[in-house]
């Protein structure tokens, strides 16, 4: 294994100079820096970041823990988080909890084992509180993303879920719809609760009744078994003329379930949802959506995390909360009645 002493000997400098080049510290001439780096490349030297982290008590590793990277919303969040991490000189690891509290706990253990400097996390739900308490107990800074957890004060980046739901319902009402259903995430997820609140408020403001049978609370993640959605459709009598989906995954699954029954969107059922389907939605734009600023979620969240890491040890610094507005994008999935 090549060491800094091997590099120093070949470059004709001290080991301390090599260390300063690797860590980008101290005053070193550009000529010396270039010479040392050239020797490092020739010898295929790879810095031992683990050893460095033990010395500096800093790993320069950050962790992004989200629910599902295949969801276009979180894919874009990850892009923003990585760009910000790289800008500030950090490397980024990530994991998917799949909205599983057990899987999330395993990742918390991994985060502690890798000595990550901080975590940007979209919690699985309210039961994530003990995991966040574990991070705080081990003095690992974290920023919450997209979801609040009751009992935990922290920095957080949120979308305006309640207002987004109101925008979707108001749009449907403007197109003549009065029987409007909602398929939503778990009531143990804060964003799902806010979307339900926004849905109910919009119905009330438009003098429309709230009907329990028109609401299905399920999970935001993908599924192969659509039977719960099919059973929900069977229970509604009369069928709604429009459905609001709590996220893009549920929106696609509603389309699949309706298609299995020969129900066409939008001719026979209108559909709107939270979150866009990613950059490729522009190829054949179809779903009317409330699009959240996914890239900004990741970028600003990571920026807040780095600031919190830099402030580590300081007391009395207030928690920061950013709420990003969402944009209604009208496409072809709603028919006028």
C-alpha cells in the first residue's frame, strides 16, 4: 500500500507537505502542490479517509435517508442533495427506508457505524421519533425533509401540503366536479395528514360534503397488489367523478386499477395528484399535478445540514423551517362536466 512517505520521497518533499496537499491545508506553492499531486497519480495513491476522520473527528460523509429513490420526487431530491454536498466538500451516501420503521432503524445503525457527519432524512413516519432521538443522543446533526415528527424539534424543509391539496380540489371544482375522492398516505405521516386537512377544507369552502367512504388512507410506496384500491372503488356508491391522489405513485396506481376495470382517465374518471412524474413527464404530459420543488428540497436541506454541522457545539441557535410552495400544472387528466 502506498503511503504519504512514499509520495514524499519521490516528490522530494516532507510527509507534512504531502499531508497538507491531501487535506488542502497550509500554505503551499502551486508548483509544489502540482508536483505532489502528479506523484500521487503516478503511484495510484488513494487517501485513507477513515484514518483521517479518526484524527479530525470528521468523516466528510453525509447520509441521505429517503423513502424510495424510484419515486421521481425523491430522485430529484437526491440530485439536489448531492449537488449541495459536493459544493461544500462532502461525499454523500444514501438509503431507502421504503417507509419501513425497521429498515430505517438499520440505516440509523449504519449511519452511526460509518461516523457520518450529518443526516438529511425523510422519516418513515411518526414512529421514527426514537431513531431521531438516537441520532441526537449521539450528537449527529440532522435535518428533516418533507415530513415532521411530533415530539422532535429540528431544522426542516417542507412543502405546503395543505395548500397543495386545496389547489387540486379547487381546480376540480372549477371544472364542474362535486363528487371528489382522495387516496392518501398513512395517517402516521405528517404530509398525508396535512393533505387530508387541505382536502377537507377545500370541500367545505366549496360547500361540498365530506364523505368518509370517499377517502382511502394507505401507503405512499409502490405495490404489486392493487386489491385495496379496487375494494375502495367498490365501496364508493355512487362513484366519484374525480380522484385526488396523495402522491404520484398513488396516482399511477389509481390509473392502473381503473384501467383493469375498463374505466378511462379522464373520459370516465378525472384524476389529479401531488408531485410530478419527473423530467420525462414532458414527453407526453398527461397528469394534472401539484408539483413540489423537489430539487430545492434536497439542495436547501443539505445546505441547512452543513450549516448545522459547522455550528456544532454552539448553543441557543434556533431551528430553521423552510416551507416551499407548490405549483399547479394543468394537463389532460381532468374532464369538464
